[in-house]
């Protein structure tokens, strides 16, 4: 009986347990993973070279006739001409931040420009939605992303729990909701090179370093939350 009463109270109260009237918002960090292998750090490359040369000193010596057996095997009369795709694309050269075909060795994140829930004024922000009556905050985050790109078949939400949490104090014009509690969820691009972005004035796909330039005041928080 007591358990049923508790469940009924939770259903009536909804997700929010805040008694101060704070607004809860689900934001989505929508990222495209690296397409090509990132370049090796010079320090790591130097260590690998040293390690290889060190092993060569003590490698096993094989007889010459044994090594020539591999060369005597039949080889087909064919040749594969393979030219790797360039790491620098046209979008990189023109700095086209609306294209996913740039910064192929880094992660890209979707930013939108339009009216924000915190200030009510046009600004750069992540896909977001105020929590209303969804079953969970993740459902709210899915709804936020769906309202921007439409179909979610080319997306993957990483886990059910948020990856970060931020509290923003609102101005005096929002006396009923003194602060805004924003929960960040991570979603990734799956097998897609382009999305039809709508319900915003503008959008951009940016790297982590570029992302911090858009939010200098939250740079420390974002730098800790986003680990590349």
C-alpha cells in the first residue's frame, strides 16, 4: 500500500523534484566521430621509431634461402592502383562550417543559432528543449534533436544518463523560474554525411577548439565535459 502511494505521488509530481520552480532543460551534444585516423603525435612517432630500431638489433636472423621462398611464390599479373583520399577537403579550404566533410580527423559538434531558453534572445546554443511531460529526460533530449533534424534513424544516443549538468541563473524578468537547470546528453552521427537542419536561423559543425570560441564563459565547463 505504501509503495503504491509513493508511485502515485511520483507520477503526479513528474520528473522534477525541485520545489523552487527551476526550469529543467535537456540539451544534446550531437557529434560526428572522426572519419580518418588522427595524425600521430610527434613524440609518439619518435618513440615508435626508437622502439622499432631497438627491436631490429635483436631480431632473429633467417637463412637467405628461407627468405627467398616467399619471393618464389606465384604472383598474379595484376596491379591495384590505390590513391588515398586527401585529408584536407574543399570544406576545409573554404572553412565551410555547414559541411560535415571537414576536420575529418576530429570530432564535430552541431551548434544552432536562434532563440534560447535561457535568455529568450538569438544566440548560439545546442539543440535543446524544456522538460514538460516526457517519461524521462532522455526522451526530452530525443525530442529536442528530432525537432531540429527530423528523423533520428541516423543517430545514436550514448546511454540514458546525462553527461553533464549546468545551472544558469536567469535575470529579474524570470521571477517564477529563478534558474535554469540544463542536462547535456550525447548523441552521435551514424552513417550520414548531411542533415536537413531546420527550426533555427543558422547552424554550424565545429570542432572542440572552435566550440570553445562560441562559449568563452562556459569554456572551462565544456572543456572538462567534452573529452576528445
